[in-house]
C-alpha cells in the first residue's frame, strides 16, 4: 500500500547549517496497517510525513502508493490518495467558509470535477449522517463558519474531512497535541473508530507514548532522521512505556533523561 525506498532528505546542504532530516529510510505499510511513530524533537517525523504527502521532495529515493510511484507527483495530485490531519486545529480547514462548504471541498477531493451544483440534497444528507458520527451536534450547524468552532470541534471536523472519502493513506501529524486532555481523548477515540470503520492504512506521529502503544498494530521509533526501532504487531502487544524507554536507552544511552520528557 505504502512503500518508501531509500528516502533521503537534507536541508541546507553544503552549509554550516546542513541537517540530514531523513537518512535512507525504508518503510512498508500493508493495507490496513496502523503505524504509530515516536521520536524526540528533530527526529525527522514531520519531514517523513511531508515527503509522503508531497509537501517536500526527497533528494534520493521513491514514494510508492498503491503500486504507483508518486515521487514526481505534486502535493495537490497526491491529495486524491492521501488524507492528512495536522497538529494545529486551524490547519486543514477554511475558517471563513461554512461546515457544509468545507465538507463539499473535501468530498470533491477524489471526484471528477463537473459543473453541477456543489451541494445536492443527497450530498447534504450524507454530510449530516457523517457529522452525526462525531456526536458533537455539528450536523445541526452546517451553515456555521468553521472559524467559530472550538479547537476540538474543528479537529474532529478535520478528521472527518480527511477520512470520509476513504483515502489510500491517512497521515495524522500529532493531531491531538494542541488539545486539552478531554478533547484529545475524544479525538483519539474518534480516530480509532474511523480507522477501524474504513480499514484505513494509517501513519500517526505522536509524542504521547501511551497513545502510541494504545493505537495501531505497529510502532516505529525515529532518531536523527533514521528508523532506529521497528515493533511488529505481536511485539507491540507486550510493550509498556517502561520497556519502550529501556529500548530507547540502549540506543541513545545518556540522552535518555532528556528524551523521556520529550517522548512522554
């Protein structure tokens, strides 16, 4: 479903500020895989997401989705295959447009463009039914401006917009990090329900180690642009935060103390 082969990305190459963001990354996701990604700040997690989505191009290597090499595809072309939810609840939606208008744009992402009316009665019914699944009452506020929604409501809407077209790949980039604990729990539960409902192939970056253990069937740890640990489905069932930190300590040694704060 998703294949990264020898993906390498360097920023400011040849200067004093040169930084290897991704170092020859190989990663494979099968259909339905839900992989959580952890690592300290600067490990390359967001760069990985940006290379997959097309926001950044790798210097070396290929990105393949559904047996198609999408490496030369710009971000807008890949958006037909990829749904993405960002950390910032303000990203991913148009605040000056209504809920209905935002949903209509998301719905058309992988549809052929026509001159027909944007929101038909049938489509509005579908939007309402989809919003009902969030249990936030947004189905009764289709004409409300998205900018007036709370952070949790907006992130729930972003998650719905990214998934109801059943994309080939779902990218979740610390999508609960900016929310208060109760809203973060809501979005985490919605994520689990939606991914399971649509059997979505998902890659989720998180700093919350418990969330990384609770969600998904696989886990990878990144550091300095490399994947330093891969945990299979069977191995993950036995993992705890302490055992994961022990693995991290073996690899990073004396930096354990600082990175425990960053990872937990």
